[in-house]
């Protein structure tokens, strides 16, 4: 009899303990949900205020800082939003990015500067001449076949040296521009920079180069030869390749991609959107 009574008491105490534990976790979960709802509400309010401040701000760097904070805030709560809410905030951020002013100048991680150009109905970023130091960064990365880029080294010009201890290329002049690059090498550099940064860069097209109206400009374009040129068509059939447009001292000529002209430099272009992305990244690192 006593054994049964003790067993019954133990069961009651155990059941009471279980109910107490369940109640405790229910209250705790409820409090956490309320706290989570409060945190979510505060984050949404912060996000809304950041976008309002962004629309009123006039300072360029502050505008990009506010946009970056808004994007970070949304990234922190995106899993807790409904699909409809998330889509609405993404559209608002997309509109906010579109309204960000394009900086007059952007700089890539390797120090290549791009200037914002407005030429007629065309707006784009136009790079400074690629320097030997920037070329060395490409060569040392080793992501492109050395045979494609080593032609830039110009042993006869003695502009680059190989450090035998480290196996790295070094420019003899940190400010001197690359001269005599082929179209193949210029495109390889553009592809390397695009892969390295995650932002698309390319050689300029012929229309872009022509808008510069610079008689001293010598650089490759990424535009192929004109199909109506019968002489070039015969050459293509003979050499089994194609010709690209080269701006040489302001004049357009057709050349094989492996051709090298002594004074030809390498210029790159990118879109306004890509320039803004690069500026956003760089300003976030400062």
C-alpha cells in the first residue's frame, strides 16, 4: 500500500515538474518571439529611415555609406521577411542604387583609375593607361598563360625584370605605361581584372574610342574589322584569323590581334553601374 502511494506521489511530482518545464519554455519562447518581433520592427524602421536619409543627403560619400548600411540591414533580416516584403525592399534598394550619383573617378584594387565620361548620348568609365606595375600584378597572379602576356615585357625595351629569388615580375618604373601591347594581351588583361574584381572590364569599342576625339590616342578596340573590306576578307581567309580595329594616333586601322605597335597603350572601359559598384566597395574599405 505504501509502495503504491509513494509511486503515485512520485508520478504526480514528475508530472508537475514536466508541466512547469513546459510552461517555462512556452513563456521563454513567447518572450523571445516578442523580442524577435520587436527587433524585426526596429530593423525595418531603421531600414526605412536610412533610405529616407539617403534621398535627402547631398554628400556623395555619405550617400554611399547610407546605402551600404541599408543593404547590410536588409541582409540581416531577409530570412525573417515574407517573400512579398523581401521583394518590396529589394526593389526599393535597387531604385536607391539607381539614383546614386556616379562618382567622377573610381579606382580598382590594383590602382587603375577610371574617369567618368559623358560623350553625347554615351556615358561610361574610361581608364588611364595601364601601367607596368599593374601589368606585373597580372603576370604574378598567374591566371593567364604566360605566353599571352609575356610579349608585353619587351625585353628589348628593358621595362620589366624577373626576380629569380621570388619568381615575381617587377616593373623597372612604377609609373610608366605599357606600350606595344597586342589586342590579345590587352583583352587578356581585361579578363584578368574582371575575374579578380568580379566587375566586368573590357577594351573599348570603336564608337567609344571615336567619341574621345584625341589625335594623340593610340589603343586597341574590341571591335572587329568591317565586313565590307574585301582586302581584309582575303587576309582573313589567308591567315585564318580575324582583324580588330586599332586606333593609332586618332586614326582607325585594321590589324591582326597579335600585332604590336610601339606607341599603343592599353585602355579599358566599364559601365556606369559597374563604376558605382567599384566605388561602393572601395569606400566600404576605407
